[in-house]
């Protein structure tokens, strides 16, 4: 299958323009799976929870009609980060839209810095969706530093981690190589680029979106500030082989009965 990461610079608060831009970027490439950054529609630095709420969507909302249509017409699964409104709750979420019309949502479990003020932490275990025989799991940005998230997805059978990100620390791209090796999965990390200056803060996002194999090979890695769609050919079935040596298996050799504390 062809799998790609989309790296771009959202314009804060301009949902319409950001949506048009990502749709046109995706349309310019052929792939079976596209992963886009975290909070791709809104931008990242919110002045308040109220502002984040005002830039939020619901999964059934009209903003996603074009994404669903593109997924259907192009035969591609699209994963995209957005601020999810659920009644009074507000989550930093990603949505996965598949060609057959299936939609699933992941709510970021571990919130980073001011996200803790503006969003509610995810309230569901990360899930795996089977799309035409390929098992896809979602995680968002700072989830990378909690190996439990990738491990949970691997234990639930994920072949590919769809990792939408707005990274500001320099560690994740290299850390995801380890996440892939220790779980024998693919990871598509789609990061944004650019600098946002708002609410007395300035953040520069680190780009370097990438696709990594279960053996830790980096098939593509974007630069720190360019926009683009980076598509590679992968065989997701390689993730079903958890062998590290002839007699070692990264999931089968675990000793959960001895991992308890104390
Ligand atoms: C992050 O989790 N957006 C750093």
C-alpha cells in the first residue's frame, strides 16, 4: 500500500482555509492512507478554553463532509487532528475517515502543557480499526513519550500507528523509531511546521514528519520547515511478524505477571 504524511503550516483560526489547503495537498498525491497533523484545522495556541471551543468541530459536522468525500472518491483513508466538541467536553482528537464511510475518533490521552487548561484528557482506550485488512491505530503527539500508548495499540493488533503531531520538543522523531522497533509496527508521524505567536507565547514546530518501519528504518523524513506530502510504499503485513530473533518475540516474550509494582 501507499502511505503518506502531510506536513503543512496551518493558519491559526482559519478553519476554511486550512481545510481547503489540506484537501488540495491530498488531492495532489495518490495514496491509500494519509496522516495529517494534530489540530490541523484550528492551529495550536489558544488564548482560552472558550477560544478552543469556538474553533472546535463534532465528528459528524459539515467540516468533515469534504474529507469524507475525498476518502470515498480517492479510495484513501484520511487521519486528521481537530478540536472535538462533545457537549461541554472538549478533546484534542483525531478522526479517521475511510473509503467505505467508516469513521473513528481518538481522544488524546496525555495532554501537553497548556493543553491541560484548554482540553479534557481522552476518556477511552486507544482502538484499532480494520480498514481493508490493514489494522490502523491513532495516537497524538505527546502520547509518544508514554510507551504504553503504542504498546496498547500493538497489543490490540495495530499494523500502523497514525500519529498526528504538533511537536515542539526535539526528541519525538527519534523516539518513534524505538516505538516502532519495540512493537514491530509502522508509524506515520505527521507534524506541522511554522511558528505561532499568540497569548504571550511563541512556539516553533519541528517538522521532520516521517514514516518508520517495524525494523526502525526511516523510509522518508521531511525537513524542519517545508510543506509537502511524503508518500512511500509499505507492506503493512511486515508488522505481523513480531520476531526479533529466531526465538524472540517482542510481544510474546513479555512478562506482564512480573511488571507489577512492589
Ligand atoms: C504536543 O503534544 N502537541 C507537543
